């Protein structure tokens, strides 16, 4: 099997390492720069989980193709096409139109970090945390014309524990991807894989940007805590403002004491920083500008 890998994130690198270590033939890597234009955001998308694969690929004498459009990718891949060509798309933002998918005789596959058909679309792991789900997963599937609606090769689920944040879910999804590759790729190569329809509750979720993590202190503490967990590293973090200073909150918990205050009000109690919400309060565990907050008892965090 002759594999072309599409992507430009930490997950792309993990898949590339897996393929190389397990002696799969990587014909080429197709990638994009960290900031690039896309249909839903023509001013440009900044990839928070970007990994530059050029150095990795050049060390292993694997060609790298910088993606501009489907047509340019098709033209660039002509020299790498064989009857055994197969595409793996992971850590990728662009749609894969039929004319591009069709140049891979064995198929064009992708990974989506949800249990399809649940949470088709953008940022599914972030949305799973925001929505308070107790389970997430990854789907390995055949790309098609629709949004994440192709036939499945495989799925794996994992639980969302109380202490999970987006970074731990990313690691769980990486582990699931590598396990599914281990048990499915040889079957795909041999033509023995059984693809199957997606079944269950259908839902969609929209793309998210750093601005979506601006905290509204009029929300309940549980809602704000989920936003903090869904926005933490490797993403830009949930944030608020103290006067005109941006305050990024990386981790927090629900206050274990009863606090009454105006939403957004800073309360310093026993050298700990609490923030009042519409209902209950949160205790800051990891926050930037901590010294400034410690000097700001009873002041309010707010929107600007």
C-alpha cells in the first residue's frame, strides 16, 4: 500500500511516526502552513496544534507537498499515484473533493474525534467538554461529499473523566487513532476491511476560534468551568479582562465554599482566588497574572 498523508498537527506527526515505524510506505506528505485561508474564514485560520512536518519528512526522504488547492494537489501527486494508493487525512481542515479522493484507488480515509454520526463538524472534542458529555471517541472513516458522513472503518470510545481537560482528551484520541490503525490498516491493504454505516443520534457542531473562549461571568460556575477545560492547552485558553488586562485561566474548579458576589467579582479568601459566577463560584488553579489578581480583591473581571 502506497500511503499519502494529509495534515499539519501533532496527530499528523503521530500517525506519520506510526506508519514509518511499522514500515508502511509513505509516498508523500501533504501539508499547509500554520496560518492559512479557508472558505469559512477567508481572513485566515491559525492552527494552534501546528507541527511543521518538512524537517521530519526530509530526514526520511519523504516528499512534502504544500497544499494550495485540490487541483494543485492532484497535479503534484501525479508522480506518486499507483494502483495501491491510499490517503490518510488527519489534522486537516480543508474539504477533500471527489476529484481529489478519486486519485486514490484503495480509498481516502480520515479521522474524526467523535463517535459519528454524533458531533459531525468542527472541534468535536472541545464541544464534548462544553456540552458536559461523559463519553467521547474517534471514528476512522471513508471520506465522502458530505460533512463527516462516510462509511466507517472503525470506532473507539473513551470516557470523559472529572479531571479531563482538552489536552487529556487529545491524548486519548491519539491513542485511539494509533490502535485503530494497528487493527485496520492491514485489512484495508488486503481488501478485507468491512465498511459499515454510521448509526445513532445525528448532531453537528461549529468551528471555534479563540474569541469564543471569552468568559461570561453571568453564566453558572459549571458552564464556565467546562469552557475553561475546553479551551486550555494546547489551545489559547479561556480569558477575561481586569480593567484592560487580559487574564487567561488555564485550570479551575468549583468552589467548595459558599460565596456571594457580583458575577466576575474577585474574592481573595485564605490566599486563594475565587471568582463569583451567576450561580456559585470557581476557584482558580492555574491562571496568568496571578499577582495582579491577588492585589485586586473585590474588583470585577469583565468583558471589554
